[in-house]
C-alpha cells in the first residue's frame, strides 16, 4: 500500500499596510514551490484565506509526497 506525507504552506499574497508580514510576489511563490517540488513534494490543492477586513489575504498550499 502506498503511503503519503502532507505539508501545508501558508503564503501571504496580499498585505495590509498595518501588517509586518509582506506579501510574496508570484516569482517568489514559484521559486518556493519549485524548491519543494525538487524535494518530491506535489501541489495538490490551494485555498484562499481572507481576514475580516479583506485587506490581508493568505493562500494555503497543500502538498503531498510518497514516503
């Protein structure tokens, strides 16, 4: 039977001027996902997370790899 492990990445894609966490550019996100991909991780899903005022948005990236 095949077994997998899973990882969830939270990446800021839109930031508020009041937030200390700066949003990641598309090229930075590509670099990060390619780095995980070279270690055998496969992106299987994404989900957008907005905060109350919608001025800050994060993306959750769900990854898996066979173990």
